[in-house]
C-alpha cells in the first residue's frame, strides 16, 4: 500500500476519527473505504452515461408502446413482492410464452 499525506480541516479530521472509532476501523482504513465507495459511484455514473449515449429514446418508446399494445396480463412472477416472499426468476425464460 502507498502512503499519502493529505490536508484536512480539524473538523473533518475529528469527524473521521469519530466515525472510524464507531466502526472499529483506523482512520486510514475508513478513508480507504470511503475512497473505494466514491470510485465505485463515479465509475457507475460514467458507465450509465456511456450507456445513455448509446441508447435511443425512439427505440425505448417503441418498446414501451409495443408492451402496452400487447394487451396481455402480467405473469405471476412479474408481481412485486418482498424479497423474503419468493426469489425472483433468474432468467427471462418465463417471458417466452406464446402470444
């Protein structure tokens, strides 16, 4: 692991110490955890922006229109349930039903 010196306000340093103590971590471990979470959030936002740039609003709206016009009732497994009630189907094979 690399060693880095950072400047923090006294307020920030005190809060980090308090949080680290509550979590049973060193300040260094806490800063590493915070940094990894931030990196994950930034990467996720970047990936979503890239996907959005590749997407097509017209195609999405056409797909939604086709679903509305299919005029078929939802499948039982499409019902929203508490995660403890039943596991979600692992694949979309349930949707491969005859029209």
